[in-house]
């Protein structure tokens, strides 16, 4: 299994029970799509981009691009789509499932 598939699966696993529809992380520790990827790749939802290693930033970018391809509008930002009032929890999980299936991870 490739690293992107592993990262997406781990982030999806977090989001199953800990998704939040707004912001990177809420006070209960729930996270959005980007927050889940950050937790998996950087170890925390909030991180300093300037302090992140280039390799980790590229790793996150690969996962984000794999997800973005399956957004209704691929030019949308993941965080904006996650936070949109019409986006529901199941929509987020379905997005991960589509990306994982496309990468051969399901």
C-alpha cells in the first residue's frame, strides 16, 4: 500500500468519529479534512508550515490533491468545501472513499 493511501485511510479513520464541520480543530478535538491529514502527517491538527519539512509538506499535498480531484469543483479548497453549510459528515467520508478507490486503496 502506498503512502498516500495509508495517509488517506488514517485520516478517514479519524474523521469517522471526530469530524468537525468548521475550523481545523474544535474544543473537543474533532477535526476537519485538513486537520485530520495534518494529524496523520505532522502529528497535530495545527502546525507551523514554516517548521514542517518539505518532504512532509509534499506528502500532505499528494493526499490533498487526491481528495481535491473528487470534489464537485476540483478548484475548490478542501477546507472551504469541508466548512460549507451543505457539506455533511457522510459527504466527507464519501470523498475519502472515492479517492481511496481511485488509488486502489479500497
